[in-house]
C-alpha cells in the first residue's frame, strides 16, 4: 500500500529532529514508501468548498543539519490525499481552530489524523475533566475569589494558561506565597480565556510521565524529571527524560480513557501522569515517540502507521 500523505506542521526547517514526533512519523512513512507532502497552516485555503494548500514534496533524512529536502511548492487539492497529519504545535487558538474547520471538510474521505472535529471539541486541559476520578482537584476560572478559596482548601497550587503548551506560563505557588494576586492580574491582562488551577502534586519531583496511546491502547512511556529549580518537566525547558514502564494505576487510567479516545477517532494521543493522577490528554501534536524508541521501548511510529494503514485499507 502506497499512500499520499500531507503533513500540516510547523516548518520542517524549525524542528529539532532528535525529539520531534512529526519528523519520526515522516521518517517511518517514507520508509514504507508513502509519498510525503509538507505544508504549514498559513498555506491552507478553501474555495468553493474545496480545501487546498501550497505544499512541497518532501524527503526526510535522520541527519542533523541536513534532515529534509523540499521540492517547489504546488497547489494541492487535499481531498486527493489519502492522509493528512494535523501536526502543528499549539497554541490552541482561533487560528488552530480554523484549520480544524477546514480539514473537517475533507475528512474522512481523506483521513485526517487526529479527527479535526474532535480535536477542536477536546481541548487538552478540558477534555481531561471528563475523568474527574483520574485527575487532581482542578479549577477552571477567571474569578480571583474562586482561586483564593481553592488555595485555602488545597495549599500549594499550580496556575497555568488553559490553552498553553510546552510548559509556558506554568506557576507553582506555595500556600503562603504573596504573589497570587499579582499573578492573577497578569493572567487576566494576557488571556481572554479562563485559566486553570490544580492542586500541586509533590510526586512531580519524581517525574511527569508521558504515555503514548495508539488507537486507545498504551504502547510506550517516558518519564520526564524536572530540573532541580523548576516545577516543569517539559524537556525543552530543562526536564530530563528517563526510561520507564507502566504501573498498574497507569494501566487503569489508560483502560478508562481508551474507549473515549477510539470513539473520537484519536489515533495518536499522549497523556501526562504525575503519581496516581492524569493531568492532561494531548490530542493536537503529542510528542515522546523518539524518546521511547531511544530508551529501548516500542517503535511507536511504526505502530502508528500500522493503525493508519489498517484504516485506509
């Protein structure tokens, strides 16, 4: 089976190939003989109900500093593709949401991964609240009175943007920290949306585990340990990746959410687990695939394409 695959992503020239999942998926697609096309979200258009993009044929190589070749751009009707990978990084803003509306016009005739309508309707920090027994106590609000009451009840808290990503804008506030009012003022000026407040989980010092699920089934994990003087475990802000397996509790979490992931057409998902609690369900452009393989785990990119090919077969 040879598929025509378009990857909607941040420009290939900007990715760090050592840890980039979009690059890993592209490498595996190329290895299987699939035809790769590349375009950025700003080149996506719709006219008369047709969805198209100025896209380039792409070749990828696992060579730092020489990892891609792009052919001249062509105006491509995306309905003629077999698969479109929706892989640009958040922020999950109106621009991101608009791309899901456009891609929804070609799905499922062209298989868009993940399903664009469900990506739009499942913001990562809100989707997780459908499983309250699996997550830490969480407040979504813009009301400082609610945040103050929440901190009085739970002590140390985490405050972060509702639609942020990559560890940006995450604050750990101790019970007696006097900066809460100023922080909330800043958030209210920066964001029109509510923000999210969670009970601080001390187990984060042991790591924030990223678990990858393919078609609702867990296939691998890495543990991300925050730097000594940081509360964030994201690797691009200093977190350290470690090999890990799955605990019984983590398997319970995956089993609980798996049916919902399959029902929504989420082929590739990454969840974040601290201790016994799930904190996020990442459905936009989850990462961790290369690190899992590097530490001797499953070849998640291969499992991904097995699942996609089965749906296209």
